[in-house]
C-alpha cells in the first residue's frame, strides 16, 4: 500500500479552482459508455458528477489565505498482492475508501465544537481508476535513462546525416540503437520501459480530493500540518492542532487487512519503509529474522517492485542500503531457495 497526500498546486499559472484536477481525474472516462464509467463518490453517495465536485470543493473555501491550498489530493495505490485479495476492484475499493476516510479523520488532533473530528465533518470526493503510466520518477525509467540518452543521441546523429549536416554509417547506428533497446534493464512485453508507457497488469488505485475546510466551511483541517499532535494557547484558550501521518498510514494498512483478510508481509508495511529510511540496519536485521517463507516473499516483493524507498531518501543512503541488501541477499540465498515460494 502506497499512500501520498499532496496539497493543491498554488501560485504561478495554477488555477485556484479544483476544475483542472477534477478534469484530469475524468480522463479514463473518455470514449466510454455511461455504464462503463467510474464516477465520483463520497461517504454516502455514488455517481456524483464532476461538475458537482468542482462546485462543492470550490465553494468551501471561506477565509482561506491566497497562499493556502483549497484542497488536498490523496492517492491510494494498493500493491498487486493486495489487489489479488479483491473480488470486485471498483466496489471493494469504494468500500475501502469509506473506511480509509474514517482513519483519516481519526488522525487529526483537533476538536470541532468540543468533540473529535468525525467523518461527517469533512467534505471529500473519490474516484477509482484502473490505468497507470510510467513516470519519470519510477525506478524503471530512471535506470533505463542512460540507454535512452544514448539512443536519442544516435537518432539525432542519423537525422543530421540524412539532412546533410554530417557524415556517418546510418546502418551501423541503427544496429547500435537496436542493441541498446534490448540491453536496457527494464522491459515490458519486449520493449524498453519509457516515461508515459502504460503499465501492464492490474493497476487499480484511488484518487481522493478532500476540502481544506470542514463541511460547515468554518474550520480548517489540514493534513499538511507539520504538527503531529500538540496543544497551543490561542486567545487564552487551549487549542489542539496537528495531523499524525504515521497514525493515518498505519491505520490505513490495518483497515485494508481487516476488510479483506490480507496477511501483510513485513516488507510492505509502512513501518518497514520508515525504518529503511531512518535506520537501514534495523530494517535489514528485522528482515533477516523473518521465517523462511515470509523472508522469501519479502525478497520477492523487493525484487519485483524495487526497494521500499520513500522519494525523500538521500541518494548516498540509498547506495549504502543497496550494498547492504546485496550482501544480505547472498547470505539469505539458501533460505530463499528452500522456501515453497518460487522466486
């Protein structure tokens, strides 16, 4: 499970309205019949129109400063292992979203009218999507980039030769391009993975747009708060503030596991990913202590999906962790091969 929380893009040429973002989420519906479309939904309603979503989000921004985001985007991306537990991707993910948003409100260290924030205090709309494309930040695209650069250079040289600006052996260059295409480390259906290529397999995921203001348009509820949980004095009164992301991510995993009977492997837990960043030695020590079958599955997950790295991890630390992983994998080879899980 990989969850991101992103504030609305502000400033420059970005619109203050949610219309562009909502329009982007409608892209998969283009060219589909009505019964084939995925519609927006919230805690209590289905088949909500994009027009209504924009109206409700844009109309719920009282007293926000110009620099403050009007909404937050939450993206929930279950792994292929988690998706296998679903019977009906669309309906199951809708049901899960409604549980997830209960975990969301429970992670606020806020009170509204003297009580904790409840699901009825937030204004959100969600949509299930089934397609994904490779992004420039994906490790497959990054690791293929040196080959992409050389291929582009060769194609530029060929074009210069064809247009009379240079001389060279075009046939040889085309052979070199073919060779580089096949040598790129990450392939899909016999083709080099590039940015924008559609990903194979089950890619179902959830997009959620949640208003910065509560449903009454009076109180600000920001999951982007840097305060996890604290109390401050405001106008002589003690006021709670903050949003605990760790709590949210951990509860989100537990909700999924409970709802779908999913047995989560150590390698795919939020705690493991966090340990990998903050204390790689602790992460790998815990990994090596797993029972043989769980350890084998953990390494399989790491191999197939890349290391559990959050984008903010420093490059130098990543390189150190990679070297540690290679050493540990050699030491664990016997345990993996003896496992009943095929690698």
